[in-house]
């Protein structure tokens, strides 16, 4: 594999070098980073931030964010079955049997992560996102408690200047069908983006079907030169079946099967295991320029979720109401020195009514216990950016965080009075600096503290137990990095080395009945190296067979190990952190040919990873090839795109998401074999 990647890199570099003299491209626009309120190019931001633009998001999928995100160094997104996403930024998935936890996610200024620490990332539609920024490492100085990082989604700022209607249709293997209609309009003082989508799939495995219906409206009203207001409306109806984990023998014999019955437990097919999620979200955000130097940005986000999960051993229902408010004031001045000050606050409250009962073949057995949980997160933040000289910038910030929750059993046994737990206030500082000895190279360093309280799903798991003894995990992150941009911004390179010392790590356990629970299990030392490389060559001469070419590659090397960690009387100190691969490599080649033809080829290598804390079982390394090729018409009257997707070209037998620390060694979730899709995009 290493020789193949090296050969491709040399070949591509040589080709690009040979064409450089003929390249008539204009200077490419630098990417402007919004993370940490930087509003600057990547080189001038003292942080590990990776970006994904609109083209990259749709280059290998017409409905999923996963392939594009897995191109990014230090980031791993998993899908155990269609719709069942997990997201890890510089960490393991010890806390995430399913869903996205310990990662803070924003959609522009709207808060998507709820007060309980969970984000329904699978509700979002790829066509409602224009770009993404992935902040790696603790980001508590501006984005609140968390040890994993933050994701900033942009859906408002890159709209077209005129009206546009886009229709997308595609279908393929395993009963996959996807349709999307998007309407955009940008008039003076009013911008509108409406997206409607439907996706369905039978799935590769038995009991892995999925269906999602989705509609989202983004509206921006510019009432004056100094004020603009954004409105967000979203409704998603998602359901997907859960096929369950297999033992190695079952996975080897028939990877497509769902979890079978045992002498003590029924099969997932009999129990009709699935996830049902209906969520409505509304948000309003206002930006007001008080003066040339001062502005305020305030947003309010409100969501309502109806959630059902028939599982093998239990049936969980949840009603969730979340309210979030975020406000900040920004001062900027460039004379006599460049100076920026940001301060604000964020408040969230979540009210959760959680019912747990037995599962009688897909319906509740009526033996219900009900808990009412109220979660509150509050933090105030401030940050100072100073650039006293052209080649040096200092960024320093901190936040004061508080998290508390109450839980009360209102139905069922054992009876339980109202319990309240208020975690100690935490100050999360971050100090970072960047030095630019020359305009095209920068060196940065940062140190920050991460802190993550237990989520509601960890305090009150689906089986109905309550674990009030859980403590927050915390730690310090230190890193150094270098960034380089050359050839008129066509070449970009970054490399980072970091160490995160995590204390009181929260890990998942499963009992003999299959019910999950969580515990604080010692300390973890996370050391890693992250490297990204991108080269873009565009607008080649008209007589050139290749009109543009892009090459991107990333490398992640992890050395994550337990420290002072015991499970009962067994010490796991020195073991590798569960679920974290030792190495990940991603490569992407995109080529635009003459006559509107194009090709995108993506390769991912994921190294082996331990599947249990004892490191006695490892998941195999895998190599995954994906491609998208197509044709775009040049007609101005009716621009049309035809495309063809081929996934898992090498027909690799692999698992895109293991069940780590699974009881009975049911670690394995088989991912699809070679599969194809075809589709059309019509712009009206």
C-alpha cells in the first residue's frame, strides 16, 4: 500500500510540475476560517482546523457526509448500518454506542448539540450544508465543555446571486433511492434556500433498512446595512433498523445476517429492533453592526424530538424539548495594531421524559418506568486576538462552564425521589500563538483544557438504570504545528503533533442481558501526528485534455494508551485505547476533463484497532476504494449532470463501525460489498 501511495504521489507531483508553466489559473482565493472568530486564512489561525467545501462534500456521495469527513486527518466517521452514524475527533468512541457525543456542533450561529450532550447528526441533509470546519482538540474557550472538538457547519453565506431550482435523483444497490429538490433565491434584502429530500435503502444486512424524509428552510433578511436576521426551520422524519453485532464465527459464515437468537435472548428480527426519530427545529439569529468596530450576534434555537428505540432487551421512548441561547459581542480594530475581543455566553436547557419497558416483538410490554430529566448547561466565554506585528498573532481565551441535571422517577419501581447533581464550575482556558517568518509559512502552538460532563444517555441509559456517580472527564491538550501555502495558494500543507492527557475517562460497559452502562475508568494519554496535503490546478489551457486537477492526502498516526486503568482486579495500564486505529490514510484525486467529463477517486486505509479494553481482539485493517465519474452539460438553457458512483471497488470485507467492548464478543457489523449507484442532477 505504501509503495502504491508513494508512486501515485510522485506521478501526480511530476505531472503537476510539468504542467505548471502552462497553467494560466488566476490566484486562488484563500479559505477564510470562522473558527475561534478568526475570519482569517488557514495560515493565520493558531489551531488545528480542517475544512470541507461544497464540492468535496458531494464528490463521492449524493446523500452522505461520511466519505468527505473521512478524508480529514484526525477524524473518523462510522456507519454501522444505514443512518447509524458515529463521529470521533481525536478520540475513541468509548462513549458512543450510537449517535454523536462529546463533539459540539453548530449550524452557523444555531446550536445543534442538545443540553444533554447529544447531536442528531443523521438528521441533516448534505445539500443544506455549503461547507464545514472541523476543530480538533478541546475548544472550550468559545464552544463550551467537551474534549472531542467542534464542528461548524455553514449553510447561509454562499448562496447564488439569482434564483435556482435543482432536482437530484439517484438509485442503486441494496434498494437505495434518493431524491432532493432545492430552491434558492437571492433578491435585494432577502435570501432563501429551501431543501426537500427523501432517502431509502433496504440495507446490505438483514434488518438494516432505512427511510428519511427531510425539509429545511433557511432565510436571511437584510433589513438595513447594519442588520441581518437568519431564520432556520427544519423537520426530519427518520427511521432505521438495527441489525446488531455478530460474533467472529457468525461474521465469517454470513456477514449479511442480523444478530440471531440465543438460548436466553430473541433475535433482532423477532424484536423488530430499530430507531424512530421525528425532530422539528426552529431558530432565529440576528447580526447587528453597532458601529465600524462593534457588532453583536445573538441566536435562539428550539427543538422538539420524539424518539423510539425497540431494542433486544428493552423498549425506550423519549420526548425531548431543548432550548438554546447564544449571544456574543465582537470588537475589532486594526489601528495602531490588529486587535479583536469577543465575549458572550451560551445557555441551554433540556427537558426529557424517558420511558423504558420490555420489548415484546417491537411493541412495549407495558411494564414501564418513567423518568423526567432536566439538564442545564451554561457558560460564559471571552477571547482576545492581538497581532502586534505582521508576523506574530496571539489568541487567548477562556470560558466558565457549569452543568447540572435533575432526575425523578414518576412511574414504576424502584421509586426514586428527585435527585440533583451540580458539577463544579470549570474554567477552560486556551492560549495559542502563530508565527509567520515569511508570508507562505506559519508555525503555531496551543495549549487548552478540555472538560466533558456525562451526557444524559450515560447518566440514564436506555435500559432504565440511573448512574449518578459518574464524574466528568477532563484533561490538558498541547500541540505544535506548521502550515504552508505555495504556488499562489494551489498547494497547501499542514502537520501537527499533539498530546492530550485525559483523566477519569468515561467508558461503556454491557452486562449479560445486553444492557449498557457507563463508568469512569482511569486515565488515557493520547498522542498523535496529523498531516494534510492538497494541490489544486485549475483553468488549464483550452487545448489541454485535463482542464483541472486536485490531489489531497491525509495521514493520521495515533498512539492512545490507558494509564492507571483497572477493570475489577485486572490492570489494563499500557493497553491501546479501545476502538482507535493506529493509522489512517486518505487520498483523493479529482480530475475535470474536456467536454464536461470528470472523475473523482478516493482511497481510505484504516489500520487495525483493539475491540476490547484487554486488547485481546483486534479489528482488521481495511482498504476502501470509491469513485464518482460523470458528465456535466455546457448548456445554459438546461444544465444537466449525469453521474455514476462505485463504492468498495475492491470488494473489501470490512466493518465501518465495531461494537466495542461488546458482551459475548459481538463486535462485528458488516459493511456493504461492492455496490453501485447512478443519478442525474438537473438545474432549472
